[in-house]
C-alpha cells in the first residue's frame, strides 16, 4: 500500500496589506522568518492549511492581494509553487474568420 504524501503549505506576502490579511487567517506561531528555500534565498513565510491557501487564492483579485505560494512535501525543501495557481486566461476569439452570412 502506497504511503500518503504529506504537504505543508506556506504563503509569502508581498506588501504590508497582504501580510495583514494573511496574519488574520493564520496563528502567530505559524510565521517563519528568514527561511532558506530551495531557490537558496531567504523568505518570510506563513504556514497555513489548504483551506486558508484556497481562500487567499480565491480572494486575490477582490482584495488586491500579492503573494507567492510555497510547498514542502514531507521533509523535503520548501519550493515556490505559485505557477500551479495561476489564473487561466480565456481564449481569445480568432479575428480572421469570415462570417458565413454576407
């Protein structure tokens, strides 16, 4: 039987407004200052549950939040996974198609 993978989620706020919003959603002890991540840089991160991560992502546009999302699988390195949560843009209609009716 395969072992269930454990993921830990982190949010890195960009700016004071976003930091304040995330701080209201997370416990004070979940703040990690100056953590070295897989990219070799230091980041200040908020550890959060999946539900909090999803709520912040859903509120991004309405509340004008700016942040990066990081993840740790088991005991591995903390990696930036923001690209997994990018909004997909709707496809543009082609402009060079001629109408069937004159």
